[in-house]
């Protein structure tokens, strides 16, 4: 299999504070209207979501991922993720104790690690105006970071989102996260993610991911470096037979 380094990034200086000012127009930095709360989906073996990814700046890396539920029961849910593209080919698994509650999965990139306590990716029922904050530990990844992360989720309103899989009335969410990759020469990545979740799909249908850090020391210590720029859209989905 071809390998892909999840820490591959094209570093661009400038744009200091872009992640903050990008959300200054509203509490979430996205429009939306009020709508009903979204209950937890009924997850079935065979449920399948396919996404197209574009990651990077001048020359983005592109690939497609398929997420399929391979087991579901009282002991939890297991999801197989397969990614394929011109420069990437991988397989990983996510473990959920319940819909939206992740005991093992990716953080900022695709490296899979366990979470203690489990990460609340979605807190059902998803309700406009709701927010939750979480601090949790992970096992240090292959880059040897300390494994401590903070995550804050703010739920907004509904808006129409068009993807290759169709047009959905989706609930917007903003996720702010500090990950565990601080080094002696740089601060930890500060992530600002926008997610649109469609109840009929039981999953996100679009996501925009931005991250940045600051270098430490020297004359350029105030420079902001963009470290992530990723767009994800749903291309297809289907329900399992149950």
C-alpha cells in the first residue's frame, strides 16, 4: 500500500487570527434557521457513507473514504473506514460505545487512538444553541505527543447544503479543538471545524477543517502558520438491512 504522512502540510505564514475572525459574523460563523432537535440515529450493520476529501493548499491531496458499520450491538459499534486516492491507500477502524460516542478514532488527522473518557462527537438530541466542552486523554500517537486534548462544540441552525449525494437541510456545528502536538519550537494546533449534519443521513454531509499554530521564540514568534485546510463532502450513503 502507498502511505500518506498525516503530518504533511504546506506551511503558509500570515493570516494571523483568521480562524477567529472567520466566525465573527455570528456565534458559529455560519448562517442557519431554527429547527427541531435531532435524535440519535438507529445504527445498523451495513450502514455506509462515502466521502470525498481534499486536503492541502496549492496542490491538495485528494482521496475518497467509505465508512461502513461492520458490527452493532449492546457492546458497541464498529466502523470500518477505507481510504483510496492517487497517493493514499489505507484502512482503519472506529469504535463507538453508542451513536456519537467515540471510544477509538481519529483526532485531527486519520491516526486512530483511544479516548478516555470517550469523545462526544455528537451529543444527542442535537439541538440548536446547545454546546458542550470536553477534556480527554488519548494514548500518545506515533509522534509521541502527550495525549491531552480539549474540544468545544457549538450547535447552530439549519441550512440547505448541496453535495454530490443530494441537497440536505443540515444542522450546522462549530468545533474548536486544541490537540496534543506542541513542540519546543511551536504551540499546539488550534483547530476550527465547521460540520453540517443531516438527520436523514445520520451523519455529517459536509465538513470544513482549518487549523493553525504559532512558532515559539525569535523575531517571527508571532507568525501564524496554517497547518490544515480540508474539505469533505458526502458522495453517497445507504442504509443496512438491519
